[in-house]
C-alpha cells in the first residue's frame, strides 16, 4: 500500500473524531454559560451554542483539509507515524487553542452580562 494513502487514511478519521469529541464537550458544557449570559433565555443560548459548534467544525475541518497534503517522501512505517504525529499534534494544538478562545469569549460575555444585569430593589409598600 502507498504510504501516502496510509497516512491520509489514518489522519482524517483521527482528526475528525478528535474535532467531534471536543465540539461535543464544548457544546454540552458551554450551554450553562450561554444561558447565564442570555439571562435564562435557553432557546437563544441553544441557538448560539449550535452556531458556535458549526463555526468550530468549519474552522477545524478547514484547517485539517489545508494541512493534509504532505510534500515529504514517506518511505516507510516510521515516517508514516512521524508525519501523523506532526499533523495530529498541530490539530490537537488548534483544538486546544479554539477551546481556550471559546472559554475567553464565554467569560467575557458572562462578565458583561453580569455587569449589565438589571438589579431590583425590594420595596416594602405596606404601612
């Protein structure tokens, strides 16, 4: 079997599975922040959460596609593993960076929502 095809055959599924796993974790756990940011409006939070996941998929799968091409000579199994390690390492770093970027955005939005949250003063009108 051609080592290039072997590398691509391993690279794509591993990268896609990693991306799907991270997106699901972000989707599941990000909802709480978004509901808080949108003052309990769960429908809006879920909608924004889905859009964030779509954007996450587009960025990561686009990056995976761009870096898939390999120009070096893949002469054996050792080089296959080295190339996979290099490519998957970058994918994992990008996924981690996207995760932290999402966290930063969520915390900034949450802080802004907390700052702008209306405060109510309970007034006793009984005399």
